[in-house]
């Protein structure tokens, strides 16, 4: 039998409230509005890091629009759950009943970092000529750069990765055409 004492509950409640207050917003309140004509300092923007016309912000690219559910299902060869977008990423997963399948799309600096890490790990890459400004493939992933923006598409299937090479390369071309 668990015995709860009032002082312990009060202490735990106070701790939770203190932690939630110290960690930022707790709940769904919107941040205060910033006037449209506010200077960059008021918006938190740094003019030195603002995107230029040559390199649009990653946020301007919708990862789920770059690879649609239909594209992802064609790539995996199986039905997938609806997209789960999170910031500059999008994921499609197979149903819990199987088979194992997942397509992940990353936009921006994270996509480039994935390519850099895989290179450091010694993964084998091959170029994809004519796709975007620069594109590479490896078993289970493609990386496309166009207009200064990077996109990575990762595929998780329980098959021989060589079977997915051509479909992944086709997705790279689709991504480049939508960037």
C-alpha cells in the first residue's frame, strides 16, 4: 500500500511548477506578436544571417511537399501512415502491423550535416549527375543540393539496399524538381 503525505505532494507540485516556469512556456499560449515593421532586433532576426535570394531559408521548403505520401509509398512499395512533419523534417512510417518501412526527409543544415557525418564514417557515395546543383546517393539515402539548400531522403526497409538504388535516385530527381 502506498501512503502519500501532504507535504510530499505539495513539494512535488511546487517542483513541477518551478521547473515548468524555468523551462519556457508551459501550455499552448502564442508568443507576443511583433509588429510587421519592427526592426530586426525586435524580431530576434540577425540581418547578417538573413537568407538571401540565392539561398532561401530551409523553412521555405516543405519537407512533406518535397516527398509526398504517394512518392514515399512508391519508394517503399507498401502503404504508409500519413506524414508526420516536425520543423524541417517529415516522416512516413509503415503501419504497426508491418511491413517495416520508413521514409524520412530532412531539409536544410541537418541534411548537409547527415551527408558530412556519413562521409566521415567512410560510407560509399556515388554522384547523381543532372540532379539539382549537386546530388549524391548511398545505400539507403540520397542528398540533393539546389540553390544553396540541402535535402536528404533516408529509406528504411528490410531488403537488400541495392534493390532501392534506382527508386531512391528517382526520388532525388523529384525532390530537385520541387525545390
